[in-house]
């Protein structure tokens, strides 16, 4: 069951990347909307990963 879920998530990620490229080349309105959502979710994931890394580094510095 987990494999089916992971394959579904992978399909959504690949589809989002395709829409980003297609929208950059002047695709239809729905492709631009999907591309915008994909880029926003990517930025959120990136900022969450950065804050997680910062939290890990700060915990080691609190002992000084």
C-alpha cells in the first residue's frame, strides 16, 4: 500500500515539473496554475528544510 502512495506522490511531482516547463513556454491557463502551486509548495518545502537544519545547528550551540 505504501508503494502505491509513493508512486502517486512521485507522479504528482513529475506532473508538476512538467507543468512548470510547459507554463514557461506559454502553456494553457490551467498549466500555469498548476505550475504556480508546484513552485509555492517547493518553496515551502525548501524553507521548512532550512529551518529544520537551523534548529539542529542551534541546539548544539546552546551549551556555550
